[in-house]
């Protein structure tokens, strides 16, 4: 309920009474987690089953040149045993996964019990073993949002293989780079991926990617639509093999610090890096955040609308909910297909209790109008969540009032691929909500605000700076796959002794945190993270392009759009055809999510005398805010800027 004086929303008494944590509990647990992390996590680590219990809890160092992160290091466990087997004993007939297809008119939803899940995961594990996959090997998963994606993830963990999921919207080139990057033995894909009524030929994409990979890489193909695909020597049919596969595969014993998965993500420089998460700490953290942030209780139906190709899908579709013995929804489709009421129809149909989505989806549905929400019975909703980018107050208010009918809390969760789980978030029974703020640290998280110039910690409230984390938490990434030096440099190189998030933040007068967005060259398009450098290198790889600079600009629905300044080769002329060609080119180099929204032909780019592109200026022009260009005195050729302003694409 809103407090009109302060525009804040204190938890209702009813909610706080049944919540895992009310304000007092949160304060006490948070203080405990800071005062004695070993004791705190030693206790909470027990929420999962260990084969051999740990005796050491935290052994971590952020020291320059020696960044080393280990949690529960002498414990052993198996993730699929934790997410599946242990629940079969107590709740074998409970639904673990509700699968909701792209097209509800042609395909039925599926309810997969924990017992079913054990069989399917075992069979998939058995198939992978037959294909020669063993402990420590990498498996790339390039699948639509179908149950087999979850089977594949859990099957890998069952036999100790390391999965690396590649979002099905990525192009063959991006897929190939990731297969080679982690030296995968097997790629799991499907014939086609239906999404929003359209179909992507995933298997052909995989074939194109595999042309650039070692011949020994095998391809396991799941039949999703039955549409035709070509068949090569390296292909194996999942649907044939599953008929013969053993229906029980014993989970192997893994060390807490054995790698669990690699997930490629964008940074401000170079190519995407393989973020590595390990077995014990990640699972403890995913499970605990899922329970507390969403106030998940036994019997609840939880829906996270992300794709398993992103970290949100890893932690809050699969690992967190299943470790907690929950019921989780896996949705193959998009928010607007067959119509803009789809999310709400699915909420009503499956009686969803906690719903977790991204601001970009909320804005798009807000634009479609409240009538799409009002058609459906949302009375089972107890909580709403937001993730991926800052949520603007207008979208927050719509989410709260139209979807939540003014009586369910919203948790605005700030976190990253690198952090494994929530870092800053309200706890629904504890926190007085402020629209637009991620607010408070989760247990064990020590946020600090640093002055970006001096690198000094800024103490006190009502301050602004860059967001760093002062100490390790169990869900933290451990390294960049194959390049520990890059890990240290990227996250610990700017501010010695701290993990640097790449985001700016404010700490308000009450001590609440507001994440203000990236301070590096990473942009956030529809909640998808992208390095501007990646889009630039795709553009300059085109024969007609001499130079390119890419920045983000404010976009009503996507949050940020992609604005590309392109300088053509001397003998090339700008044209609409060339613009389309470049858009298509970037789609094929990276994927549809990277297609520039605006391309401006730039006879020259603003550069310093030492030849550095002045992105600050390009950002301002893209924001249509060129009155505030700041200091341009270091420009080598100021006339370039006049031309860019004159011909800007984003005139308001
Ligand atoms: C989970 C996820 C991480 C970046 C992060 C930040 C932005 C995510 C946010 C948010 C403000 C929130 N971000 N959640 N910004 N408020 N609640 O999104 O991971 O894809 O790695 O993106 O997303 O900029 O640094 P990832």
C-alpha cells in the first residue's frame, strides 16, 4: 500500500507475517552475514545436500595479482541430485516444471513431475555419456525454451560436464565462436525454434557454425517442430537415442569448486568472455536468493520469463527454484503472441504466485493497454519482480497498479551474469519499496560507492559514484574461462581490492541504493547486455565500412537503442540499400538483438589529437542533447561535430 507522503510502499502486515524475513529478521541476518561470513554461510550452506560436508567455508582474496575465490572448498556434492533426486524422495509427484509452448492453440502445456524429471535427466545424461562426454568436458546448449534445455543442463551437472548455453537468437558466427572458445565436445540443438509464431532454423545455424569447428564436435539434435533439416555425419538424434537410454544415471561426486557452467557475456572491450560459475557456492546462492527475494514458499508456482540463454534463466528458471523443490514455469514464447495478453493468460492458467520479468517487457505491454491485463484473473499473484535494467517509475507504477492491483510488492533486483544471483534487492516482507530503486544488499553482499576519479570509498548517505562490492559472496564468478588474468583486470583492475560492477549508483539519504546504469561501453538493449565494441567490430568487418562507433540512446520500449556512426570507404556512397545491407550484416554477424536501430553516415568521427574517438560527444548527439557537449577543445577537427549534429538521426 502506498504511503502518499513519501511515495513509498511499506510491506503490508499480512505479507510481513508470513514472509521468510520481516524488517527485523532482515536487519539481524544481514548484520550477522557481515560480522561473520564463515558462520553465516556455514549455516546457510546446509540448505543444499552435500555428499561430503565442508569444513572450510570462505577462502577468498580480492588482492591485486592474487584474486582467488573459493567457497565450501572441501565439500562435495552433485547439483542434479540437489535439484532433482532429493525431491523425488519427498515430492516425486509434484510438478517441477510447467512447460508452456509458443503457440497455445496448437500445443498443450506440459507438467513434468520431479519423478519424470529424474528419468528425463538421467536419459539425457546417459546419451551424453554415450557420445563420449565425461567429467570436466564442455557441452554447448543451443536450444529453444523446451524441457530438453533443462534436461540438458541438469544432465551435464549429473555427469560433471560443464554446460555453456548459447541463446537461440545468436547467429552461427556467434555460436561457432563460443563452441571454439570453450572447446566443446558436443552441441545440443533442435531442428527449429518456434517463437512468436515464427520459426528459426536452429539446426541449420548449428551446421553453419560447426563448419568452423573441429570435426570431432558432435551434434545432438532434438526434434521440436519436425520441419526438415539436413543430416550430417556428426549428427545424432536425441529422439532415437532416448528410446534406448537407461532411465537411471547415478550423479557423480563433484568438488564445490569444480566448474558448473560457462556463460558468455559482453564487456566493454574485446569479444565476449566466458563467465565461470562453480558448483557449491553458486547453488547455495541461487537457492537462497530465490527463496528470500521472491518469498517463495512450498507449493507456490514461480514464473521467470527470461530465456535459459541468459543468467536469469539459469538461476531463476532452473537452479534456484529446483534446488528449493519448487514449481517453475518454462515459457517458449514471447509476451505479445498470440496477443498482448499472453503473459497474463499464462499467469491465470497456471495460477502463478510470483512473476519475474524485465522492464522492457513491462513497457511494451504498458503500451498495449490495460485491457489486456484486465481480461485475466491474476488473483493468485503474490509478488512481482523486475530485472535487467533500471525500471522507470512510470513502468513501476503500471506494474504495481495494473498488474498487481495495488496490493502486491515489486522486487527490483539488481545483479549480473558475474554475480550468480541477486545483489541489491528489496526483500518483500522487510523493505519499504521505492519505485526505481534496487534498495538494499542481499545477505552477505557488501556494496560500496567509490569516487570514480580517486577510487576512494565515499561514506555516508546522499552520495553518488561507481558501484563496487567490498568482499566475496558465494555466487560470485570465479574466473574467465581460460583467462584468469582477464578476470582480474576486468573486475579488479580499476579499483584495487574491490569487485567493480561497471555500474554507477546513488546511495540516497536513507541509505537505499539506486543503480543508474553502466559507466562503461556496455549498453542494455531490451534487457540484453551488449558491448558497443562487438557491434563496432561487426560493422568494420564489412568491406564497405572504414570506421564505426556505436553508442546507446534512450529508447521508449527497449530502454536503450543502438546508434551507429558509420564512415564508409572512400569510394562508397551512402544509400538506403547500404543501410539495410549493414543492418542485415550485423544480424548475421552477431544476431538480431544487435541490429542497429539508427545508422548515421559520418564523414568523420570526432577524435582527440591522439586519435581516440570521443564517445562522450557521440553519446550526446545520439541523445539529441548536443547543447551540452562539454569540452570539445581537445578535438582534432571540430567541424566533424557540426556535421554530425546537423545530420543526426534522433531529432526530437
Ligand atoms: C541479471 C542480468 C547486468 C547489467 C548490470 C546493470 C543491468 C540488471 C538491474 C540493472 C538496474 C536492475 N541491471 N538488473 N540495472 N537495475 N534491477 O541482467 O545480468 O545480463 O549480466 O546484465 O544489467 O547494468 O550491470 P546481465
